[in-house]
C-alpha cells in the first residue's frame, strides 16, 4: 500500500512544520509512506494530482490545504483520504471529526489496516465575473458572497495573527466596510431575492474558525445548504456573532435556510466570493453550484 502524506509546513503559523518533524521522527522508516511538503500557494493541488493513484492520502493542514488537495484529485482514482486538522480555522474538521484523539493518534489510526470510511459530499462551483471570466472549483466545506467573504479576504491577508484571533480582527475590519448585497437565487424548485448581509452555502456548518453560519448543513446528507442572513445594522451584526460562535443561530429570524442540489446566484453588483475560506475573486457576479454525483472517501474513527 502506498500512502502520501501532504503537509503544509506553514499551517497554523508554524504548527505544520512542528507536526511534520514529529511524524518524521516516528515514521521515517515506514516504506509505505511518502512525505511531501507544500512550498507555495496552490502547491497542494499539484501534489494531489501527482499522488491521486496512491491508495491513501493524508492531508496535514487547515481548510485551505484541504481545499487545494480536493481540487487536485483525480476523481477517477478516488483514493481514501485522511485529515489532520492543524490549520488556523479547521472548520471542516468541526463538522467532520467526532473523535477527541490527539493528532498523532489520529495519524496512526489512518495507517491502520481497516479504518472506518465515511462518505462525504462535495460541490462543484462556477464563479463568473461581469466580463465573462470563469473560475471552476470544488467545494468541500463552504462558499460565500457578502460579509463572510470580506472577512475571508481580510483573514487571508493577515500576516500577524492566527486562529480565532485572526478571524476576530478580520470581522472588526469588515464592520467598517459594512456592505449588503442585492441577490437573486434560483434553487431546485424555489426562487428567492432580496438584500442580504451574506449568502453562504454550506456542506459543513461553520466558517471563520467556528462561526456556525450554516447550522443545518451536514457533510454527508446528499444535499447542500444555503443560508441567507439579513442584518440592517452593525450593532445587530455584533449581537449575532456570539450566537454564531455558540451554534445557536437556528431560530434567528434574520436567518433563512434552504436545501438544494443545484443553485444559481446572481448579484446586482460584483462582490468578493470565497470557497472554503479562500478568496476566488472580488468581482463575482454570477455563481453556479451543484452537488457532485459522487462522494469522497474519508477515514474517520467515529462515524
């Protein structure tokens, strides 16, 4: 059996390289394992393309590294995947991992002969700018336009803080540029339109290191979730944040949730868009998202 271990050494402001050094000391002589380190943005996508034929791929990083790997996989090979969450936000892991195992124990479980497999949904995304430029990506955790995408932009460009603190700083910066979006959404059998703080699509439930903006989303229920939040003031937004962090938005009257298999989203004015917390463009005008026909195989200690 061939096992590729893709490590982002920059994950979690240095957690990645420390974890890699620990793994090397424990498994340097394991003939099944090939360690590969990312060296630049999007490198994990290139590495995933090269190791798609391996029986297992273990991803050591955060949501960004996971996103890159998912977008590089040859889906015809459909290898068995494992995630070690050592990034800043780790939002996908919040919806995925039920185990309280430490990361070394989790890694060792991924090396076991017959790990449990959980079938995970993912989505296909097309983002179009007004000039017709198109971006095609796979979604494993979330997509967003509006306030959450602006937060993702500030967080992605923050070079000082990490983890939850980085997202809090990004939220405070975004408050000064409080902008709502005019949108029209065409879902499977339902059309909606309005003026919203953000539109977020969830496979997972949270973004931003634990902001549960898509509380009804599940990563293995054969459907995607659209959450639309309409907040009219900065004060109300600030009041919303503690509820988002404690996963208690379900009964919020300003939150509307819709399930779908296919979605088309049109914006009156181009705006920032993110996929899995990674900014795609600041000029998104039209978006198409569909649930993929197949599922991804993830190793999971507790299903």
